[in-house]
């Protein structure tokens, strides 16, 4: 049973288990976010709230604003207007709080964004050492544990150039996890991968969901969205067209004609 997503969620289902979040303060919340690049308005008054343990899947046609929305949620892009809240606190994009937000909200990019001159271990430890102030020994011990979790411990000394696309994306996930985030944003994490490498990345993401990680995932991977997603946000032309329970979206079908057309095309592809 759901109440308004912009205020609170009473419960959602994750892998068939009901998760109660009644009256829980959202981890992340956007209120009436507008983002312009010059005269081009990419986000047109978006409001949404992300609650603990939710797996929110953002879908919609290319150019609809998915990447810009994710980058705005952790203030990699400053909103032209509107407000971002983290655990109930309004975050001023120009304040120290914005840096604190970025520490707590991880990001996994479509094209990995690894440091190519650093090996895998160094890519994973650089944030904890430089940003969180951990000692190299502590950061390396933690990084090796995370690399084991994502199946890449044996690649710790390898350079990114020697890795497959799937391995690079798993390193990117490990790098995000090393910061101890409260939520991770995924921007089309498998769209640059060959099909053979897509599954290994999605499997890691499914494990994170099972462990209770809060995630916001922009993707066209409908199998993942159906199996793991707790909620679907359909975005088009910078606006939220639908914001609904994932089970309802896939079993009963979208409520809007535009989302119905999009879903039918994706499922036939």
C-alpha cells in the first residue's frame, strides 16, 4: 500500500518481502527542480523522494533528462531552481554541506570514469584516503574486501586499460561502495557494455539490493527493473510522467499512454 511518494511511503516489496518505511524521512528529496543549460530547460519542475532501501528505477526515452536528474540529485549539477534535501536537511549547493552530500551519495557513471593511470586498488582507495581521511592501510584493507565482494580481488594491481567493460564497471561500483554511501545513483550502468558483461554488473547490483542498499538506477534493463525495482519513475521531456510501484507498473501496466508505448517497444526489442 502506497501513499504519496513526495511525502512518505508506507511499504514496498523487495524480492517479495514487504519493507515497512512508514513516516520514514527520505534519504534524498528533490522539490520542484528546474535545470537549464542556457535557454534549454532540461528538468521542468521535478519533485521526488527516495526512501531507505528503495530501488528506484528511472526510465524513459533518451534525452528525457535522466542523467541530468541524477547529477542534480547529488549536486554534480546545480539546480537552476528548486531544492535538494538530504535526510530532511535542505542542502545549499554553494555550501560545505554540498560536499558532505557528495560523500554520502555515490555515483556510478555510464562510461566508468576510472582514473586510467591508477590501478584498480588505487582507484578504490583514493576517495577514502583523500576525502574521508583514512590511512592507506585502512583504505586498502577495506578496498580489498569490497573487491572480493564484486569478484575482482585478483585484479587489484591491474590498470583499467587491461579490464573488460564489465570489470571496469564493477570497479566503479567498488569505488562508490568504498565511500560508505547512504544511496548510490547509477547512470545507465550497462548501456556501454556488451551483453556478455551486462549480467555480471547487474548481478552485483542485485546483491547490493538484497543487502539493503538504497539505489536510484537509470536503465533500460527491464528484467532488472521488474525483478529488483521497488518503484518506477517514468521521465520524459524533463517531467515525471509516472511514479508508481514497480510491481503495479509491470503487472497491471503503465497508467499513461506514453509509458505504455515506451514499455511495449522496450519489451519487444
